[in-house]
C-alpha cells in the first residue's frame, strides 16, 4: 500500500478489532500489555496519551488553586480561605507555576508526541527512550513540586529553607523534562520526514510545534539557570540576593508575563489552521505566508531577555512594545487568511464538535492578543512623552488620556492576560484532542460533547481573563497583598471564581471523553482511517495506528503540504512515469 490511496469520510459506527488478532500485523518483538506495557513503553502514541491524561488531572488541581485565589480576592463575608498573606502567596506562585508547567505545556507535549510523528510520516520518535524518560521525569518532578509546596516550600519569603530548596530542584526537573520532550520532537521533525516534505510543506500543527519547541529550547534554559543561581545562593550561610525569599518569584516571573507567555499558545494557531482546512474542504492558499506568520509570532514571544528583576525598565523597552504589536498583528493576519478559505469556497464550514472547540480557542486567543496590545500601549506612553517634551499642552493632554494605561503595570491586568493565554492554549489542545480522537483513541469524540465543551470552556476562560483585566483597570494589585482596592475589584473576583468553576466543569467533560476513549482503545476500538477527509499524512494511517504507524512499506514522496488531497494527481503521475 502506498500513500496514493485516499480514504472517504464515513459515518460507520465504531467497530472493535476482531479478537483473532490486530487489524494490522505488528512487526518486531512482542510488547507487554496492560500496566507493564504502559510503564515500559517507548511508543510515542502511548506516551502521548499518558502526557494528555496526566496533564488533565494536574490541570484540575491547578484550577482548584486558582478558584481559592479568586475566592480570597472576592473577600466574601464569612469566607476566609487563607490564614495569612504568606499562605496566599504560596498558592499564588503554585497556581502560576502549575498552570504553565503542569497543565498547558505538558498538554501540548502530549498531543504533539502522539500526532506529529504521524503527520510527518514517521514511524516513531527519534529517541523513544529519551521520550519516555522525559515523561516520567516530568511526572516525578510534578509530584515533588506539589509536595514541596505542601510542606511550606515554594517561591515565597518565610518558607522552610529545605522545602524551598526542594521546590527549586523540582521546578528545574519539570522544566528540564519538558525541554527533553521538546528536543525529541524537534529531532524527529528534522530527521524523520519522508522524501519531498520540506519544512515549508509541513502540516501547520507540526510547524507550530517546531517553532514553539525552538523558542522553548532557547528561552527555558534561562529559567533553569535562574533556578540554579537561586538554589546555590540559598544553600549558602545566608542568601545574598538571588536566594532571598522576597526575590524568588521575581526572578522567574518573566515566564508568566508578556511576551514569553504567548509562546505557550502558538500551537493554537496550528490546530485552528488544520481544522479549518478540513471544515471548508479546501487547501489554504499562501501556505508559506501562513507558516511565516506563525513563526514570526513565536520569535516575538521570546521573553528571556526582558526580566524585570535584572532590568526594572524591561517592560518599557521598544522590543517589549513591538512584541505586543507583532503578536496582535499576526493573529489579525491569520484571521484574514482563514477568512479567505470561506470566501473561496463560498459556503459555511461543516459543523463539528472539534470545529466549535477550535473557534472557542481562537476567540479567547483574540481577546488575549487585544489585552496584550493594551498593556504594551501603556508601556508606549514613555515614547509618546519623549516626542511631547517640548509641548507642555500636548504633554498634559497625553498624560490625562493615557494615565489608565500607564498605571496597568503591576495590576491584575497581567493575571488576566496569563489566564486568557493559558485558557486559549488549553482549549486549543482540547480541540486537537477531539479532532485527532480517531488516531488517539480509535474512536470519534462526541460532537455534542465538543459543542458543550466549546461553550463552557470559552465562557469560563473569558470570565477568568477579562474580569481580572477589569480588576486591573480598577487598581487591583497583581501580587498578593493584605488589602484589596475596591468593591468593583471584589465583584470581578467573584465573576472570575464563577469562570474557574465553569472551566473545571468543562475540563471534567474533557477528562471523561479522554478516559472513555482510553477504555475503548484498551478494548480494541477502531474506526475508519479518515473520518473527516483530512489532507495530511496522519489520516493515511489506520485508526488507531499500528505499532509502526504506516507499516514497513516506504511512503511515496510528498509533493505539497496536503499530500492526501494531492493523491489522485500523484497516482496518475506515477502511472504515466516511464
């Protein structure tokens, strides 16, 4: 069998694989099944599923921490969540670290570990043992990290010193494991592509993970260096500067702030692009431009050089301002490219659960880009004042007009941006989970569940992010404090808590879909290879794919970014060739 065959969309019900044997012969030595097989597996599909399920579980825990923070900020009568401000600060830092490194980043790694090798026509990942070590290292580090916070550690002043040291080591272990997983994915994409698949012919999701992983590998080692310096200073007789409790979080806060935080949402653009092509049934035009835009957004999401701890004016520099404009401009340009799909096909996209979730993720990301743009406008006030320094009337008018933006730094607007970007990333990954469910679980995820998840997670994410942004305009400080600024900010905190509850409900639905899919897979569920009529290589493999993904026969050369849609023409060309 060659990749010149096409698979027709089908509504056939999910059928179990016959008991007599697997649907596709498996080559090589026998692989243990059950728990032993999962624990010892280097198969990228098994590892991907474990990444996804573990990150969903830890994501629920992280969101509960966020709910407690919102309830404390709401200052409801008779409800005192934390015993003091130090306890509040512990949960504040745990929520931020967990949201990105225990939830968002590993969720993308899990989805990419399963899907990317299939998309690029590979039969596995480049270093399967390293991929397995990355997962188990991350999971072990995540458990130690949570335990270290529970025994009075964390990135706060006043924590027990040995527990704080353990927190730093566990945090570094989590980050290094994620970097190892990213390195495996990038190596796979550079070395395992079939003939004809140049970088500009890669599927959009694989490309988005390529540029995202590259920025991770360039920026997150700086975070590890921050943690090492903090740990070394803390181990001395007395902390000089870096290990001082009040400085611990400040040295890693750049990861959770603009522009670095946007790099964790870049793959959303890849997922949306993949799903929209299939929904409209037409290839994306100006493919190279679309890839370049995604890459540009990733480049300007690099934030390791904008650390306020070492440079207090980092968030007033031209690079910081430019990053906000570039990310917002890229999102608008991509929206135009996707609108062109609808204009050319002159019809509405085919409705589906995964399309609804993808549109929900895109909507939240658009709001995140808008908030990011507003925040850099505040930083741009200094540049505008420099032009007005010789005109006192203009200077006075400018101060009055832009004072609210100038005062956003250090307020809850930063927390709102973090929540919007993180929830956009989570919803985007969920859209990918629903879209690739035939490959991941051997069955199609329920469209009804997709529509429900899209509505619940979209509304919850917007409530979480936008209410925090409103609280920032009302003067609510971002860092934990003993007092809160206004009744309006407290109302915003209540609405934010409602948003977290809604997000937890949506996440529970996703977890149920994933667990049911995993259970069906263990019972031998399978479905048609290409239920959506997809254009990329993963839809050529069986659903679920066999151990070697595509079998032993080599794939034919790839001629475009949409090889399955080009298959009839390619088959004719091969037939006419001498």
